[in-house]
């Protein structure tokens, strides 16, 4: 008897990225080899696209802080640098403003050192300038300083200090900081582990449309962490994040549709969501969808691809 395919909602350590050598899915391989091309007019560029890593679950908080947080850390660099030259002379002018006490310029100088824009990368210098702005009450600087302490980038790793700065930024209403506090508290890093309280921080961030926080709420209900296990409620939050273009949630929602967990089974919808996540390079989706594709009729594949092309992420 042929083994039933078990769709994974989260990647395991050691998963291979790619299509496992299959040669019978060329149309979808083409989609994945050029992520933005097949969905032009459907996938809008978002600040979230700068994320370096993918959040897999509440339990992998350290990975989140080293990848997801660093993505948040880098994502708004374009906002801080808007209208500014990115060459050495532009940096000198920006630094001159920062030395006069301009908090926004201090954050931008920190970002420049972090990214190597117009200056040699120097994480310690980045932290120095974030601290100056953070001490003036800049929520963005407080968020970045917290991320530096959480990841040990430019400063000795210190979870208590990370929580301190995340809390300051969260109290100013920064959704990313609220989500970060949730991740820290769910793992007991720098504070007492409390999954129920962590959920409250995720809810605050989710109320602002923060996709990783929406995904974290989905994981919480999916696993019964801080809330009763509820497949339907989990799908609700995964969908909210997926509709904002968040690849991990798109991959998870595809798995839910494929298995019929928390919603009616719909393999065409599963195919659509895995195409969208795979187009962003999500490894789980790239592994899963070829196995589904060979089960679908040509009409079903065409319909799933049409839905993917027409997808418009919510702001």
C-alpha cells in the first residue's frame, strides 16, 4: 500500500531546500526560479521582504531573534535613509547631524554602520549610535538596541537588557517590539516564562497588522501554548498573516488546506498558497508543493496558478 503523504506545517532541522530532483514539474520550477516574475501585479514589494530568516514556531525564539528580528532590524533602513545619499559624503553629512543630537540621524547612522552603507560595517558603532537615540526616547532605536542585545550583535548578548529596551519601545506602541517581547516571554529569555502573557503581547502587535505576531497567534492556538488548542482559531490567524504576504503563514495555510485541519480540505487552495510561499523562497513550500502538483489535474493546476497570480497582499 502506498504511504499517505503527510504535509508538514513546519520544517524540520535538516530539511533539504529544493524540489528533490523532480523533473516532472517544470512549470512550477520556473515559478520558483524567478519568484517575482510569475506573480507580477500580485506580489507587492513590502518592507517585510527584507527579513533574513523565517519564523517557524514560538519555540524557536532564538532563531527568530537572529533572523526575524534582524529582518525587522534591517527592514526599515530604507525609511531611515529616504532622501539621503548613500555614499561616503552623504554619510559624513548624516553623522554631522547625529553629532548635534538629532535622534533620527543617530538611528540612521546606526543603520549605516550595521549595513555598511557609505561606511565600513561596524556593529559596535551601530550599537553606540542606537544607544544615543534610545536614550532620547526614540522607539526605533530602542527596538534596535534590544535586538542587538538579544542577538549579541555589536554588544555582549544580554537577554535582560534586550527585554528592557524592547519594553520601552513596546510601551511606545511599536508592534515589532511588542512581538519581540512575546517571543522573549514565551521562551523565558530575560524574564519569567509566561505563555499567557506572551499571547497578550502578540495580540497587541497583531492588532496593528504585524504579520509575524499574527503567525505567532496561529502557532499558539495550533499547539495549545498559552491558549486552548483550537484548529479553527489557528487557521484564522495563519490566514490573516498569509493574506499580508507572510511566507511562513502561507506555507502553513497550504498545509492546513492540504490536510483539512481546521478548515475544509481544498488541494487547489493548498497549491495556491504553496506557490506563493515558494515564490518567496520558503523551503517547506518548495518541498511540499511538487508532491501535491502531480496529484492535481491540469485544470486544477491552472486554477491554482491563476489564484496565485491574482493574489494581492493586504497592507
